[in-house]
């Protein structure tokens, strides 16, 4: 198991995410939920999820992972980014921990099994900030045959990615922009680090899907969308699903209109031109279809956050028998 923190002089360095916060006694990291206490860094949210829900896996969104299944989803408070348009800001930008309720990893796995879920998704806020808790749940879940899913901003440390290798089956990674200045100044992250994480997760054998929330006037230019599409095609592979999701005004960004459907369709055309096989519109009323990349047969159709048609036969096209890339039960 990874070392969550290491000593460096009179400080302890948190190794959960790529900020590598160096903490004095009593200090918390940028996430607000990992605090130095004596000779250790304490994960303050361990056992204290803010949200527990059973979600369709399509909500994550993960379209090439166990379509039509249920995913037991949990998140705590805290985040290592400061996105002004965050759609879950009531959770991610909140540091108030409800310590009146405690859910052990064993309880989480039991609840997932009791509710007929096929996976556990670590989501809603940034899971990296509660990774010690996620790790312990994931170990037990894996032993019970459940899949583990990370819904993340892609700012994991190398140590965390290495630890995820044997525990996590799939990840949806936010790719918020291709502008390094925007990533650093507006979001509190780093573009190169997110690109590094995407490549490292793929190399670790974790199935990766990518999501870009398209914010009008911020990251919706043809140039930027082409850059993201080219990176996915060149570095992750044409089989990597790209979810282009519509923004709605929220949190601190209330003066920008919602993303038009035409912008989503433009992004999908850019994805196709870049050679991507699968590009899906998110937060849209349009049906989202997966076609076989070899013969064009309709394999999966979704309306909203539900799969309404699934013609796969043991993960393969029923016509030409090509395997659909992703995570599927035999």
C-alpha cells in the first residue's frame, strides 16, 4: 500500500494529489480535509461521506462500463481545485464535516451489494482528497466482485495512480481546457499534469473516458476543442470515449448562458474529424448512441441517464463480433 505522506525536514508532504502540500503541525492541505496532526496527516473525511446514492452508471458518465447497471456512489466534502463553474460546489467547496455519522468501508460495500449494484463510484467531489477511505473500500469491493470507478479531475499524484492500478477498473477524467493559463489561474490546477495523469492511467490498465464541460466563451473555440480531440486521439487512442457536456450557470459563473446544442454538435463533428470513434453529448436531451466502429451496427442507445437498448453479446457486436472497447461482464 502506498505511503500517503512522507517526512521532509520539519514538514510532512501529502502524496495524495499533485499539489504535494508540505504541511506544518496543524496545517491542512489545499483540499481542506487532510490535516497534519503530530507525526501523521489525518484524512478528516475518512468514514464521513457527504453523499450516498445509487446512480445509473451512465450518470458518471461512463458509457463503456457495464451499461445499464447500477453504481453505488459516494463523495465527501473537499476538493483540490477551485473551479468557479463547479456544478457540485455545495459539496466540493464545503469543508464542514458531519461527524455524527460514520460509515466503515465494510458498511459501504455491504450497502452496495444489498442494493444490487455492480460497482462503487467515488464521485461528487474530488475522490483523490479522500483516497485513503476510497482505497480501503475499493479493496473490499474488489474482493466481492464489485468494480471500482474514479470520477476525477485528473490531478492524482504518481503514487496514487500506482496504487489505483490493481484496484480501479475505470475512470472518467475531466479535461477542462487546453489552456495552461486558464487551468492554473481559474481552476487551481495544471494542464500538463492532467495530460500526464490521463496517459499514466491508460498505461496502468485503467479504462479511461474523458469529459469536457464546454463553457461558452471559455473553452468552446474550434481551436481548443480540436486540441483536446487531437490529444485524446494521439495519446489515449481513437477508442477513448469523449463526453462533451453542456454547461449551465452555477456557483460563481452566473453571467454566462447555457451551452447551446449546436456547440455540442460542433464538438462532436470536431471529434469525428480527429478520428475519435465515440463522442457523446452530456446534459442534453438528445439520444446518445454507440455504434460498432467496424461495421456501424447500433450497439447501445441511451436516453437521459438510462440505457434503453443494448445489443452487445458478451461485450461484442452481434453482427461482426468485434469487441467493444471498455469494461463488460462476460
